[in-house]
C-alpha cells in the first residue's frame, strides 16, 4: 500500500502544469485545470460562486434538496461543504455514513441540483462545531493534533480513509460535482509542513485528482504560512475575509472594522480564491441573529462583495454561510454559539429567504450572464465620477469592461460618470456600490446594473436595475437606426447615427419595458426597474434554452417539453405569474396554468397561494421528577470507576483521581458523578471545580440533600496550566446531615457544553478537560471512591451527539414510544434539580406545501433553569438565560411528522425552584410547492440496557 501511494504521488507530481492531476481510469473525460485567471472544466472557464452549507446542521436529508435548490435559484453554481469527523465517528475506528450522515446522498443531491461542490473534510474544520470537528475520543490519542505526531497521524488517516473514497467517486473527473478539495482549515500557527503535505499525499492516494486548495485566515500578508510554496504547498491557496467582524450587538454602526475585504492574490499561477467570504456572523455577544443579519445585510453585501470582485479580481468565491442551520444535539462548540446557527445568513434557520438572498441573486445572475468575460480580466483605466470612487477591469479578448463605482461615504452622491465619450448620470446611496458593464455585446455603457441577459425564443431579453428613484442611462450600439417601442413606463431614446449609439434615459422606478427591433441585431426586450423589481425575476436553464419567471416566491427548476415549459416553483401568496419562454404553454408543479400572451411576448397566468395552517395548542403536559442518582441508595454499581491518575491533558487535575469525563469515554452532554466516602462528622463543606465550557454549570447533592450549583469554568487558550480553579464552587455541609462512621454519597450533575475548537493547533485549547477537575471534602481526610456515568448507549439513527447522560435520556424519556401514562399532570413550578415534561400533538399539514414550524417560548429566556427540548427523540434546543437569547426553535420537517403524532419532551434543569413556561407551536413560513419530505426513521423506544 505504501509503495503504491508513493507511485501515485510521483505520477501526480509529473503531471504538473497547474493541472488537477491524472484522472481516474474510469473518469468520463472531464478535466479540471486552472491558470492565474480562473478554474477551467474541459478548457471552459468557470466562475465559481459557492455558498457554505453544513448537512450536519440539517438532520433531514430530504430538506438538503430544498436548501441546495434555493442556492441554485439564487445564481450560485457551487456549495462548499465541511465534513465533520466528530459527527461520523463516535469511537476510534467506528464510522457511520447512514441516514442523516449519508454524504453519498448529499453529493448526489448536489449533482442533481446542478451545483459543484468544494469538499472540505478537514481533518480539522472549526465551523463552531464541538472540537472543531475533532471527535471527543481524540483527546485520548497521544500526540498534538494538527501535527505529524504518530498517534494523531494514525487517527486522521483512518478518518480520511473513510471519507476520501466517498468524495473521490463524486469528483467532476468522474462525472460528479466535486470540483475542489480543501485540506485543513485556517492552519497558520503551530504549523507542520510535513502534516500538510501528508494530507495531500493521502488524498491523492485515495483517488482525489481535482485541484487541492486550503483557506488562510484572514489575509495572506499577516500569516507566515501561506501554503503557496515549499513543503505543504497546495495548488490553489484560498483566503478567508471577514471584514465586518462579529459585533452583532452594534450592527447599526459597524462598517468594515476588519479591513476592506479585498481577497489577495497568493500565487501568480493560480486564480484569486475567496475561500470564505463573510456572509453572516456568529452571535458571540447574544445579540440575536437578526442583529447579525443586519450587521452583514444588503448594504454590506452590495459594497464589500462588489468591491472584492473588481478590486481583487477573484473568480472563485465561497460565502460563509449560505444557510446556517441548527446546532442540534451537542453539535456546538461552547464558546461562540448556542442552539441556533442561523448565522444571519441569506437563508434563515427556518429555510426562509431574506433581503440578503435577493442581493445574492442579483449578483449571482449578473455573474452568470457575464462569466464568459469576467473569468479573464486585467486591471484597466476606469471612468471618472466626481465624489465617487471608480475601479475597472477589462477582458483582453472581447474588450468587455467592468467598472466598480462606489460611495464610501454615508450620504448619497449624484454625479456624472465620464465613460469615454459618454457622460452618464449616476447616483449612489451612502455606502453603496455598483458594477457597471460596457463593451458587452451591444451594450456600450450603462449606469444600470445587469441582472440577466438571456436569449429566449429568438430574441434577447435583459433586465437592468438601480435604486428606486435614481436616474439611469444605457447606450447600445447598432449599425443602423433601430425601431424603439416603449411598452411600459417612461423612457426617452435618441440615436447617434455617426457613432451608431442608441441612448436610453429613464428613472429607476416601476418596471419600464422597451422593445428594440431591427438596426442589425436580433430583437431586444429591455426591462428597466428597481433593485426590488429585479429580485422578483427568476431564471432557469432547460434543454431548449433559458426561461425567465416573475411572480413566484422561488423557481426551483424548469424542464422543456414540446411546445411548453414545466416549472417547479413555490408561491407565498396567490397572484400573477409571468413566464418568458419559447413555448406556448406552462405547467407549474404538474398543473396546467391558464395563460395569455402579453405585449412583451411573455405568458401571463395566475397561481394559487398556500393553504391556511392551523397548529394545535400544546396541552396535556405530564411531569416527572428525575435525578434518582442524587439519592444515597441509588445503585451505581455498573457505573465506570474513576481510577486514573494521569491524563494527556496539559491541565493538571486539582485532586486525584482524574475525574475528566473524556478519560472515561463520556464526551457529550450531561455527566453524573457519585463519590462514596465514610463520614467523620467533621465535614464542613464540599469544594468542587468543573470545566464545562461557556454556558455550562453543575448541581450538587450530598446524601440526597441539594446543596446548590455553580457555573462551570471556561479556560483561556494559553492560561490552562496556570489557572488552578477555573469553575470553583464551595457548598456548606448542613449540620447533622452526615453521621460519623456512616456511608455518605456526594452526587454531582455536570452540564458539559461541547469541546473547545483547536483553532491555534494548541493542546492547551483542544485538550481542555470536561467535567469535574477537582473535588474535596473539607474537614475530612476520608478517601472518596468515585464513579461516573454519561451517555449510556449511542442512538443508531440520531448518533452520538444527540444525547447526554441524564437519567431520562438513558431511560428513553425523550423518545416518542416511552409510556408516560402514569406520570401526573405537570405543574407550573419545578424544584431545584431535574424535572421532565412530556406532551404529544397531532399535525395534518397541507400536502404539496412547505410549512416551516418552530417551537416558541414566550418572553425573555429565564434565569434559574435551562430546558433541553426533544422532538420525537431529537434534541433540537437548549433554552434559558444562561444559554443565550434564543426563544424560537426550528422543528425541521422529517423530524417533525407533518401528518401524524409527535412527541415533545423537555428536560428542565433548575438551579433554584422555578416557575416554568411551556412553549407553543408557530409557523415561520408557508409556501405552496416545496420538496417532498419523508419522516426520518429513528428509534421510538428506549435502547436495551440503556438505564444505568
């Protein structure tokens, strides 16, 4: 095996020339190459426009298609996908690629949606996931992670040995969608070139033959490791840019505090690749994700991304995130995220489209229209406009010019753009930018931006736009005077026979339509309007050519049939639909649409909207106190004995034995500890320390008496060895509670909140322990025997990250099949400790409709308790003031049975007696159409031998 791998690497090295390496023997002939300008597939230049999507944050595989089709509909031609090692590997040598982890299915779905894939298998991915994608068990493997240490090397090679062959068989070179392969992630400090090289050699040995890239953060100049040359160098280095920071709490005032967001060229023989360009933000200060969407909203998206396109000359982009999704189960790392990973993205966690999505669509459609010219440009002299900044690039082959006009100030500026012999009016709002196109087909110059330009039914159709109320002018070249007919709106025209220029002047307002015929070109229908009007158009390709649609909430796909076009589309309300097609008839979602021709040459019909949705009230709650582990007589004989005296963690235990939960195989969620000792009567207090990560805590009982709680510790990256008491708690022993000479039991419930990432490739960060790190009975020297229990059994469908070690989780109280008929009705108050609530409800949601449902808690998240929410056994939310600001929890279709019985279970963990508010169901979006979604198969009753 070793010899064959060496031979393969030599073959790939000899291939050289910027090629992606030797294709597989079974490849159908697609070849990926590149030069300084762009990527190429079979010699055709490709402008890569990708959105990041994490399948592991949407555990309903049928909904993967929904998101991917929405990305495609916005003009993206690719998605970037992390593959999460921890999500697939619950234990060393154990891997699961079934059900919600079926990445074969994911890649097939991306191909069916018409999207390329940038595959990112790490091994380290960060992504604000627990451990940054490293499984918890990796803490027990000797050797520094993200290095050439033998233990880590064996572990990551095993992971890549499972994931790489799946990726390899879906490469473009074999007829699949994978266009690029990304190694590591923002690997810049404590680096190991031999490790970087081995990742690439391993990938090649596994059959990866597309170009290999990596992502630097956040500008090449500030990093010593660019991976552009020398050992470990990749073929196409990419750069991450997050110019708008993550200060969501001050969204109204933040503007580019982290730089101009211009992606730098790292290699002269490779295209400029914006590997992660900011398209949202994590909510580090609990401002809420709508604030993050404002921070990275339409103005930011227009200004920074267009600036990067022209100033940076990038031709490969990946925007982080396109759809954020949900940190369900214990998927999140503890420091920066809570349950929602909405990210302020263009598509919300509830799968709804936003104004940011509209802006991505405007830019995406433009890039699709001009990709043939924009994929090979050089800097060029720019037109001038007083009071505004201008930059330009031009294609040296066809002469197309792309002009960036931007206004860095906060007040609107009206000016005249002097573009060669043309003086054109231009107005930009504050902090706004336009990319204007000239020398493109018959378009000589314009101060309107191009949305799309298609040839449909023997004529050209172009949609141009600008901000509401601003002036626009477009100059088109014709060999002779054309016939101009204004079909709608106010547009003036003048023809300069000397230069062959037809000039149109107008104001960007309600859509104007101009039909231009003759003059030496095929007919051209121009639609001139506002940015909002432009966003109402959708385009799709068919075997008979493109179609344009206006009036739907989404166009998923189009298929040409003889004389007609079949559309798959969503509607948010009943209303008109207009279709520009070469056919004479239209069907939508399989139903014929009565339509009539319009003066614009389109077909106009009417579509129904979604049907009303009635959600049931959540009543009939039953409750049951948990925590039998707190009782002195609880049988813990089958629990794991804590007997270790050493650990690989650089954090030295405060007391022995080592109590770190990872040392005993408990990596996820709640962990119970029980310490047995013989009382002396001199005990005064219990002193504990725990490290849980941000938002974690622990609760303490002595001989069944609740003593109180404390916040778990959060260690700084480099201070771990120097911080002896990261999460201290001292609990007084009530007089008379302990009887001299009698056995006593100390019970501790620790709420661990996920594992630290390893962003700095630093064991002090990654190997930070979880659980108790010190325990002492003050006033007594009696030895304490410790046992602990976490997750008892791994759910084969929901996986290792779904459950922790609460008794109710181990006993199946979270599952829909649990018999709770003997539980009493739940009260409104709960004691300190753990209490479970359960109820059931039935749904009968309209068929042929996409209804997005969420669970809503009223008011501000409470202090004093946290609630862990399970829908049909899937842990979909953690709620409470200590957790974050979230009050809505999305219930994805597939986990939510849309036609049948559903079970809700809530584990309430209270640090003080509390009044509990129960949630209600709410609709966060409804559309006629959507994709069919089946129930995700999963266990409904407790796993055998789970209760210990």
